[in-house]
């Protein structure tokens, strides 16, 4: 869940889908057309409390046969380091002539929305060092307002809170979030411009009409300049997500993939299409859920399965395990968190010194963490296991706590306060994820 991540309150189509997990060693064999560079875009801040607070805000916003010619490649910016934002965003071009917008990548919501030129409370500057832009329908020759007769407002799959209002009989929306932030506006249709990857040596400029939100009002955390973006691009399962709209037009398969590089330089991929890897293992998504929910079955530290009651992984409307690229850290339910921390501490009891820093379990380490800490395995339905090396579940502590006894490394998993396990960027790095929404 991103820094400014937003989950729109939507009535989703109930889809059964598949997600794949595969470890990635490097990117040398991948197509250069889809290798993306992620520069750092956020000043250093090594307070775990700040990250946890930001994630809490994000969690409060979380959403309660193909005949195409290629895949769509989005350039990605941001950085995977949780202390340098832990935020990924992309640039989308809308309108005629095209205008560019920086929008946060969010697998926890569905709609693409950007700030409108008439927005009354939208931020005017961004702490990410990027200019903020506003969509002006009057300046686009291909823009049109979605009317109340459009299926978005009139069909049984309409977006929650979509309504007909205003003198022009526009299809309006209003979204409220649990952290008292929100946005409202109306739906527009205009051209989305993108690069279509035809093969390893050919990229074609293309475009398609899509429906998106034009935000005329924002409140709460969405107005904060330090984490402001032009909008959000949701990659959820709803029919109004960009992936669903382009798939319905036969432009792309109903599949998207991402791989976030975890080294110091950042990097990664985001494509509307499938990234292939011979070691892929598929695990079914839990059907009829608002998010990308997986069935987490067990956790192992080293070779030892943790004694966690199965109720910790129970699946219901308000419980389960969610994969979300927008969450900086990762979160375990209390039933799983305590055994997890205890097992890590026991495994390293003869080496680093355990310390508590800012309510996090940390360790003063005098050598390489790879030589000290065990691997962790998250085991899912279908035989898929996510293997986490120490650098994938530990984060470097605040330098202010550096001591003669060693360098502080802290467990990046936090205790979930709402019974939901969230797998964020901390553990998603260096793995290919393929969300195949076309298969049961």
C-alpha cells in the first residue's frame, strides 16, 4: 500500500484469478524493452514509526482467450528502499494532445484518477521532486464527460457512490476513507497513450479510449504536499481498472506482471502482460475478494515450521493475506507475529544482541546478516513458497541507534492490528509476480 495509496470503495466483479510467484536472480536475460530504472525519489528517513504510520494510513484506505498483438510497457519510477519512500509510480499520458501525469501504482485499488484543473484542494507541489499536473478537459479535443446513461452509472456493476449530479448531468463519484481523507469528482473518457511491445526489437506507439476519474476535491492525507502525486492508477480486478478496460478492447491480455528490484539502485518491471520464468509456481487467488488475497498456509524459519494456529490465516471478509505493492513494510497477525519473532530470536541467540528500538525487535549485528540469520519460507496453497533471505525481512535500523555493539537490524514485519496479513514491498522485492485474471 503506497505512501499515498488509495483504495476506492468499489462494488467489484467477483472474479476467480491466479497469481504466480517466482524468485528472480537477475535481469540479464530479460527484454531490454521492459527493463525499467527506478531512481531514488525521497529523502532519507530512518524512522520505522514513520513507515508504520504511513502504512496505517494506506491500510485505512484499502478497498473494502486473448487475441491482442502485444503487451503494454509502463515506465516505473521510485525506489524499493523503505527509507527512501518505498513508493513506485508511473507516468500516463491522457488527452489530445497528450499530457503527462505521475500516478502512484496501486494493486489495492481499481480506478485511474488524476487531479482536475478545477480541483479546489489539491496540493500544488510534491516532496518527490516532480511537478504536479492537472487534467483540463477543455484542452483535449478527444475528452468527453461520462453521462448518467453510461453503464458506469446505470449498470449493475456501477462503482459505489457513482451518482448523477450537476447541471451537465455528469456521472460523479465521491470516495471517503477511514483516515478521514477522500476525493470526489466525475468520470471522463479520453485517450490513454502507451507503448505497445510487439517483440524484443519493436515498440509501437498506441492509444485507446478509457474511462477515468477527474478529481475536483481532495481532503485529508491526499492533500499533503510531502507525498503528493497527480493521482493513482489502480491495478485491481474491477471492470474499470486500466487492465480490465484494455483487455475488454482486445488490446492486452487480462494479465499484468511486476518485479521490483531490491538492490541499492532500484529497478524493476511493470507490464500489462506476462513475464515468463521457467520456475513459476501458481497459487490460486481467493475468489470473491476485494483484493489480491492468497491462502497462506504456514510459515517456516529455517527448516522449522512455526506453531501457528491455522485461525491466524483464516479467510473471511475482514481476514486473510493480501499482496499489495503499495505497502512499504509487511504485516502479520498477532497470532503469527509473536511465534515469528520468537523463532528468529532463538535462531540467532548465540550471535547478535537482541534490542528493542521504536517498538520493533532489532539485533546488533557485527557481521553479515546473511551469515547470521536464517531464511524464512511463506508457504501458500498450490505448493508455492516464497523464500525470504534475511535482507528481505530485515531493515537497517535508524543510524542514531548505531552502537559499539554492532549495526542495528530490525525485523521489517510489523504486528497487524486488524487481523489481516499484508505482504508489502519488503518481501515482494526480487520476485516476479504475475496476476493472471483470465484463468480460473
